C-alpha cells in the first residue's frame, strides 16, 4: 500500500471534513498487516466521538480506495 496515495486521500477527502469541525488528522504509519495509524489533532483529539469518526468516517473512506486496510487506529 502506497503511503503517498493514502496521504492524498486523507488530504483531499478526510482532512477538509475534520478541519470544518475544528480538528485535523495526520498519517503516522501504515503497517504491513493493514493497520493505518493516524493522529487526531485539534478538536478531534479530545472529542468523545473520535472513535466513531475513525471507524465510520476515516476507515470507511480509506477502505473504499484501499480494501486491504483492516483497521484505523489513533496514536498519541
């Protein structure tokens, strides 16, 4: 899985959605087993809905282009 392609989808489709709510996202790493590590920042960092955002927003969107992604997790 190409990290630059994943970053491009985050930049184009995911980041603007999060920035509209005062948050942001940073791609940290992509592991060989299909786990994508991201860092939620701004309002998203402490939001009680962050886990839902990761699963229903970020993971679902990334998996559309990259079906090999198994999970998206937030790291500090």
